[in-house]
C-alpha cells in the first residue's frame, strides 16, 4: 500500500513543489507524460489564478519517501484531473479506488494505458473523444526565418514587463482594451520569475519597439526534455512567421545547452508545418450518465 498525502495549502516553491517537479521530470526524461510536463506544474504556480486552498485537492501516492503517483489538476480543480504514475498495477488500483471515493464524477486524463482504462471501466468511466496531443520537433537542420521589419530578441536582451503583457494579452485574443497597471505587471513578473524560468530560452519579435510575438521553452539543466510554452502573436502581425522565428530561436538556444527532445502540447498545423510530428496523446475519461 502507498501512503496518500494531500498537497499542503502552500503556493511557495518549497519542498513539496520540488518533489512533484522531480517526479514529473523523471517521467518526462523518458518522453512520458509530456501532456503533463513538469513545466505545466511550475507554470501553474507562476500564475496568480488559482487558490492556495485548492492545492489540497492534489493527492500524492508515496512509498519509502518517494512519490510514485499523483492525481493532480492544472489551474482549476473543478472539472478535470490528470493521473501521473509509475507503471505498477497495484498502484493503479489504489489510485482508481481513491479517485472513485474522493473525486466524485470528475473527469480524469490518463496516458494510453489499457490496464488503467480497464480499471476506469470498472468504476463506470468511459473514454471520450477528447484527446490531449503531443508533438515532437523532428528537424535536425533548420534556420530561423527572415523577418523583415522585425527584430527577434531574447528576454536576456530585452526584458520589459509591459511588452511581455502586451504580447501575451493581445496574442491570446483578450482584445485591444489592454491596461498596464501595477497588478498586470506584477502578474507578468511572477510568471517570468519562477525557479526554472530562463530568460535566454524565451524570445520575442519586436516591431516599432513593441513585442508582437512571444515564445518560450522550459528546460532543466542537464536534462533532455523541453516543452514549448507559451506561444502568442498579436493578431495584426500573424502569418509573418514570427512565432516560427521565435520558437526556432528558442530551440537553437536550448539545444546548444544540451536539450534533446523538444515537445509541444498541440497538433495544430502551425506546429506540424514547422517540423513537429505527432508522437503521443492522452485520453480524457468521463463518468457514464
């Protein structure tokens, strides 16, 4: 049996934060559970949108002091949870029984695992058509596209919170009614100040002294696995290969430092056209009505 520990109500980058991060990265290094890459965990903590009290909804399955499995959410625990676990049948049984008792009628996302799928079927859960795709960068030789009228720079070269906010707010289609108040900029500072965020792996396209495209990758030194996140382009500057230029610049920087596998949690054409290929997907299960 595994000890089940509820995550403490603590949004700091402390002991439990790092234990979970190391557990996730252990699997990511084997190109597993990329749909819940360690960086998604850190990105959640780097944002101000979730409640500290909600962290107690995360369950960690521990043996001999090591995390072996986790039932975890991203940002909001209201609808769906992710299951990440070592490939041990007894552990899977314990996790599904715990999920049944404690997460009534919530959806759950798992990897392509027939054994886990059968366990979910026994508690009246069924597979949905919703998947969480993963693609991996496949190119060996590639060049950053030319972007006349735009300069591609890293945040190491040009770190301006108002411009990060501009690119992400407008790039994620939140509209033109943008503000740059203290709260806005504080959020962006928090997002770009987490323990493993590195400015040299994040690039922006600059036009008329404004950030109009933005892309970053998450990488732990001496590891192999990299995730591209976030990527955004301001609407009037799209279809000019700016996102591709930023992503390629990120990839070149991180590969120079030893990264091997670059993933993105999407199979959209924009990524397939720049050299990403589908390699995996996770599946969402829902309680039968």
